C-alpha cells in the first residue's frame, strides 16, 4: 500500500477492524519512512452484475447510476442522507438473487419497494418516471394506492 503522504511502499498495519454492515475491513497503517498514519478500507471484490435493458442491450451495473436515480427521487426530502445505505441495500438484494444478470425491470421494482417504505413522495417521483405517467390521473391512482 502506497503512503498518501510520501509515496513509500513500506508500511505496517497498526490496527485491523471489520466494518459491521458493509463487510469492509478497515486497516490503520503507519508509514515506515515518514511515520505518518493513514487508513485504508478493503472490500471483497464481487462478480460484476450485468443489467439487461428493455431494448435487449446489456450493460454493467453501476451503483453510481442507481444513486443518481435515488438522488433525483429523494431530492430535498428528509431521507436524502440515506442514499448510500439504500443503494447498498438494493445492490445486496440484487446480488442475493444469485444471477449475474438482472433486468432493469427487476431493479426498478426493488427501488420502488424500498422507496415506498422510506418516503412516499420519493416513491411517487420515482414511480412517475419508471411507470411513465402521462396524465394527472396516473398520479391520483398511485396516491390512492399509497393511502390504502
């Protein structure tokens, strides 16, 4: 591991801990050249998910793309600070399915179910784009399903 301060490759691990929810390992390191300390986080590499789009194209799953969609739905909402946790939970659910390939429809359904539990306004925003609402009646129908 390269020291971020002096660039030396000589360092030692001072402390190692598991980060509970994310499955990461936190390592506190000390550079043997400049004696400064720094922290690294290690995450086990997972097989890449592939998203099957509506038009048949395949593209790699990108958590950042998911987070952008969640940010649009949660913009100016109290739960906006939960985007990272929400994105991680959604990705975990996708990986738990066991397939390397997942449809964009499945991703949308999982996002909708998570947003429905978290924030009803964000749910409506996401649903309006995902389900391509065209008329006010589409919103009204969705709101009535939320109220029931």
